[in-house]
C-alpha cells in the first residue's frame, strides 16, 4: 500500500465541502468537563490512547511535544487541542497547552483568561516563562497564552528562542500541546514542526475540501514533519473509521461532535478579530 493511500481514503470520505458562515464571527465551543456527556468524554479518551501509542515509538524520553493544526480555519483545531490537553491531564500527567496561534489566538477565550502576557512576551524577552504560564487553568493543566500579537509569528515560532523555551520547560511536563494556525493559510505550523515530536491534523467532514487537505499534508511532508494522524470532526457515520500512521478514529454523530467548533470565518486570516466572547466565567 502506498504511503498516502489512507490520506486518499480520508479525502474521499469527506465528500463535497459545505461552507457555513456565522455572521457574528464569534466562537462557540464546548470544553470537556464533568457535565460533558459520557460518550464524548470516552471519544477523547480513545483519541488520547491513540496519541500515546503513536508517540511511544519516538526515540526520546520525557516530554512529548505535539502540534495541532488544520488545513483551513473553522475545522475545530483549538477546541480539539484544549479538550485533548484536558483529557491528558485527567490521567495525572503534567500537561501544558500553548497558544501558538499568534495571529488569532483563542485558548484564553475558552477558559476565561487574559492573553496580554504569554508566548510572544517570553520570545521577546519581556517576561520569563515562569511568569507567563498560568498554572492549573484546569486541574493538572497549565496554559501559556499567546501574548500580544507580534508582526513576525512564523519567524518567532521557528527561532532559537522558541527551541530554548521548549528545552527549558520540557522537564516540567509530560505532554505539551501547541494550537497552531491552519497550514494552507500561513506557514506557522510548518515552521514550528521541526521543534515538535509530531503533528495532528484536524479535519471537519463536509467542510474540509479535498484540495486544501492534500496541500496541507504535502506541506507538512516537505518540512519532514511527523504526521501522527487525523482528528475528524462532524463525521456523519459512527461506523466510519479513518486511519493514518497507526491512528484510527471513529468519531460519529453519536459522539456529539455537532456541539463543537462553530466559527464564523467570514473575515480573512489577517483581518481584525471580532469582539471577544468568553465562553466560560472565570
């Protein structure tokens, strides 16, 4: 079987994209908690198990660093990043979620946090990493917000300063999750990929188009990124499984993924952000 056979199967399963725009441009996200339906929590636990097995073969001890991206905006990468990080933290592991989307950061919104001090602040040497990390934003989960938006995010993410930060904090965590911008829109995720142990690609059925997904995978492979697998949102059939490099996800309508990521990306990726709307109280 050729290397990309599973990618082709995934692309074929996505069917024709149905773009939906929400005119208010605000994010509506459900974050995993004790009140989340059991079947949804179990879905994320299954994904957690698959990720653990996928990175276990990496010839590296200690902290595993995973970037989460997508081909296009609006496919659910931020919700997936945060919910996976929370699910990993529930095992008692030490977990850090980093908002590496230095263009349209959103992790802070979902948790009712401020982003004024964060990754960009540390990279520009305005503050130390210890002062920028928010401890226990959720039990066992630390958060590093984006900080103020810099003019050169791709260069910052691929810089020696970024590498030094990861080396500095990797001893404090078992897993680090990066939320990164869409691959086909900007180069940030590709620029960061040499510094992480693997990349997860989030796709959304009836939304992700064939061409952009193929382009995203091609760009990641050109950068020699280790693509760990695909996380499929809004899959229409619970019986459909998608696999790649050992991953196999079976997320269907019964898993409740219709609740999730409903962004209104009616504006360009470099346009001003809409009015912020925190989904949870502090």
